[in-house]
């Protein structure tokens, strides 16, 4: 019998399409140390998640994202996607937040003032205009985020991309780069994952020479992934220290941009090589990388974007019960469960 089980195990690893569902580990992560970040559609999603669950999110990093609820207005108007190419009203966005909070479909609006916020806009971004990120900065000012907690970076000549010091990406302003660029900064390269995590947590330790663990896949279908139109597989990086009982590590969620899921890119560049994991490893931060794959045009998501305009559900996608927001929150809750 043991030999037969070993045969089945090896078959699962080698047979194409044979998938063994794997749940996220219950690690007893600290619910007071949850944060999010993302690029482009992932930046919009980071804002949505941090607003909807503001009582549970300590900080947010937004790279070329935009205002909360702008996608809902765009969808209703059926107009040009002004959410990306020009400034929209921060006041209207804040009105949506206070209205939804009053209806108790998102957390209290006052919670947002306690978050630490990192905003980044490359001066050569031709996809999401710098003016859009300026509107988002004004939104967080309306929300009451203190200047000391709001870091805005808008002087680097980056294109529409993550900026990494851990890997050599495209040239800083290269519009043909695969969503990761390298930008010279103060005698070295700008390290965006460090900048985000340090602003939110205040990192104490330098990255190790060798990581204590590797990212591992998990089955997103266990967290309402299919109804939410997520990919079957997501990824998680768990530092070895975070597997110890009582570690109470932080959790940081990274939302990739359009066309950046692992399956779409055919690469581990976002979840393994971007640079978050090296800082997370030595600073006791669990990294969660949920994934969205592209669909057919008829299904509404041919570029594999996170839902900030309503393709997964026409109403409620930006609220606590929104399918994608709820799925990711279930993943985070699983990591917070005691082992």
C-alpha cells in the first residue's frame, strides 16, 4: 500500500493537469499587521481592499493605481476610462467611501486615517497619468492620513512598472519593459519593495544572503477563487521563522498588474524575484501573491486585471462582500488562523 501511495504522489508531480489541492498554512499571523500593495489594476485593487477592510489594514502601497470607486462611475457612464488618463474628483471618491461606510458595506471611513500610505507614479508612465496619482494623494489627505504617514514618490522617470533593485529589469523609462524596470537612484538602484515595506513596518533587519524558504503554490479555489474569476493557483512566501509557533508574523499582500499573473507571464518574476521576499524573510513578513489570469473577451477580463470596474460582478465588487475582495480576505484569515 505504501508503494502504491508513493506511486500516486509521484504521478501527481509528473502528470500534466494532475493537480493536488493545497491549502494555505495556518500560521497564527498577527491580524494587526496586515498590509497590501499593487501595480496598475493591482494598485486600484490595493486601494479597494484597504478601504473596504480599513479596520484590518495597517498600510497600503499604490504604484500607478487610482481612486476608490472611480471604476464604478466609469462603468455606469460607459465613457472613456478617465480613471487612468486624467484626474478625477477625490471628493467624489471620498463621498463614496463615507456613503458605503454609512451603509455598513465597508469598514468605518475614519479607520483610513490610521493607515500608512506609499504612493508611486513614474514621470514617464503613459498608462496611468501622474495626475491620477495626484488625485489619490488628495484623497488620502481628505481621509485624514497625516503627512508623516503619507509618502509620495513622483520624480523617478519610470514607465508603467514595478521598480526593482533585486533584478535587472528594463531601463527606467522603457515603455516596452515587461512591467519591471530598474531606475538609478542615489548612487544605486531604487528598491521599491523595500520602500513600501519599510514605510509601512519600519524594517529592522537587512535581507539574508540566502532566503530561508521559497515561494509555494496554493489552491485559490478553496477561497471562492472560481466565482471571483481568480486563477486556480496563487503563491505564498513564508519565512522559516514564521512557521514557528507563536511567531505572529505580519502579512503583506501583493496585487500584480494586468498581464502579470504567473501563468500569463510564464514567469515567477513578481512572486519570487521582484524583491519583496528578501526583505520579508529577515523581517518576519508573510508574502501573499494572489493571482488573476486573463479570460476571453466575452468573460470581460482579456488582460488578466484585478477587478476595479465590475467585470466579476456589476455591483458590489468594491465592497467587503465583493467576490475578489472577499476571496483575498479569506486567504489572509487563513494565514491568521492558529496552527
